[in-house]
């Protein structure tokens, strides 16, 4: 089914490709090739990853909108790259090691990837419907600093189309200032396809947001959150958070690992408290 879908998307978008030049054409061709490559991989992905990949093509969802500048297209392509890389990481179920398991069943896993480094994976179930969780994490993302003590501020710098944004995030200092203030400039994209939502992102550069005094510019990505209704219980949402961060600076790996895994556990706790209001 996926190869056929890829061919159909390419055929539908042929008239757009004929009129494209420069980076826009390169981005469209690259993403078309990526979809074809994913379609031929074996073994196949799980059902929800398969669904997102089939219907997240830029050829059908992004290029139908208003014309974008080459810079905007480069950000859209970065967001799509973050999404595809994140899904490939989550698809591989091998070699994940348990970092921590909370009493309520929240679990943090980790693995080391040659080209990325150590990544962390949070698996939780939230007692709220998907729409509520999605709205808080996407529509209200700039309010995250109000309820997550690990986040000082999230600000949207630019919106590109319907699903891509450039953000500036300031992380709060850890207790005892073990890890000093960090900030991030990220490109984020959101995809909502059927009963699955994916929120993906990675670090980027943005001329209007240079490095800030008092903050170390850290890097993240590929990273994503996947939201799905819990099987048999649509009033609950299964949330998977893939976290990949380079905090920069001189920090022992043991401290980094402890901070990042605890950050994910804390996030789940504070998200529940926010949604319960």
C-alpha cells in the first residue's frame, strides 16, 4: 500500500514540481525519494508509524499552500527530516535499556545511536483524551513555562504554513545549579493524521535569535512526541516522547543522563497536573 501511495502523491504533485526551481524543487524531490526508500524497507513499521509516513508527505500537504521562500522551505525540510529520523529511531525496538520506572507505570528507556548519541524515550498514559493533550502541547505551547518548572519560557519566533514553527526555548536551571541555564532555537513540525499525532523538532539557526547572554546555546534533535488514543480507552492518551539533547558545556555524562531522564519523568507529572485543572 505504501509504495502505491507514494506513487500517487508523486503523480498528483507533478504539476507543482514542473514549476519549481532551486531549493523548493530539491526539497520536494528529496522527500519523495525518502518516502520511496521507506516504503521498500523490511520489516515494515508498526501500524501507527506506517500511517504517519503514508500521509505526511510535503508533496501533498505543504506545496499546495502559498509559495514559500527558499529559507522557509529549508525550515520545512528540516522539520520533516526531524520527523522522519525520529520515527526511524522509535521504529527500532532493539537495544532499549530501562532507565527508570515510576510507581504509576511511567517508564524511561534509553539507547545509544552511533550518529546521534544517547537518546531517551518516555512511555506514559495520560488520563485525558488526545484532543486535550494535543491542544496543550501544540496550541498552547507558549504557556508551557507556566506549568513546567523545567521550562522558563517558550516563544514562537515565526510560523511557516500550518504546521511548522521556529521557537526559542529557555530551560530553567536545575536545583543547585548543577546544570546552568540553557536555551534552544528549534524548528518544530506537527502532523495529525487520523488517530495519531506526531510533534517533531530539531535545533536550527535563526538570524534574529543569536546566542543570549547568560545562557548556553544547547542543541536538540531529532526529537518528537507521539500521541495515540489508548487501545480500548479513547478517553486516555498514550504519549511517547523521544528526547535527544546535547547540553554543551563541561558536564559529566552521569549527571546529564540523570538530569534528562528525570526531566522526562517530571514532565509527565506536571502535564497531568496541568490537564487536571
